[in-house]
C-alpha cells in the first residue's frame, strides 16, 4: 500500500514538473545593428534617417545586411522590427533565408544602382536599376548557383521566390561525370 502511494506521489510530481516545463514559453530574439556616420531619429514616428557609410544588419529567421550611402528606416514601437527600409543607390545586400521544410537555406548576394526597399509586412526586398543577384543553395560547397540581372529584382522571402524585370538568368549546375552524366 505504501509502495503504491509512493509511486502515485512520484507520478503526480513528475506530471506536475512536465506541465511546468511544457507551459514555459521559449522566446526567440531578433537583433538589428545600424551603422552610419550620422543619424537622426524621430522617436514619435520611429523613423531613422542615416547618412554616410550606412549599413543595417538584421539577425532573425532571415539574416540580412544592407549597405548604402544613406538610408531611411522605420521601426515598430517596441524597437524590435525594421518595418520599412529605403536606400538610394548604389546598394549592396546579402540575405540568408530561413531554412525551408527540408532545412535548405538560400544565400542571395546582390546590388543595384538606383534604390533598394524592404517591407517587413510583405517580406519583400526590391532592387531597382541595374539590379543583380546571385542565389546559391546552402550548405556551401554546392556548385549550383543562379545569376540574375535586370532592371528590377524582387525577392519575396515569404513565398521563397524572385521576380526579375527586363533581365536574364544564368544557371550553373554541377555535373557528376562519374555517374555517366554528360
């Protein structure tokens, strides 16, 4: 009888501990780093104007870096999300996408001469004016890559797609000659 009571108490204690562990929330963090020569921040509108050697680095589900001579950035009230970014050219950018269902990530490295914009709500990154982007599949070491160029390139991080206007695409794929591929 005592043994059964002890076993029941241990079981209840274990279930209670599991409930506490399951009930705990796991928090994810996002980091944004802004670099510039000069900054003006209007905290009523949460608009940041940066000039001179500007860069924005965001580390979240997607990792992104944007570099331009100047930028306008709007952040949310909690100061934890870049809601909108506009950067007149020339602009360089690099994005590492979040893993898809198969764990595959894409690395996109690109540039443009006129303007780049980012909209968080739609997760759209747009390049305008002599836009180029190189897309590779990770893990690195894969020879598969695509080179895109055009008047405008839009990377949709939500739908994992790229749209190119008035452009061209070149693809490089590794061929395994040992398996008889020609």
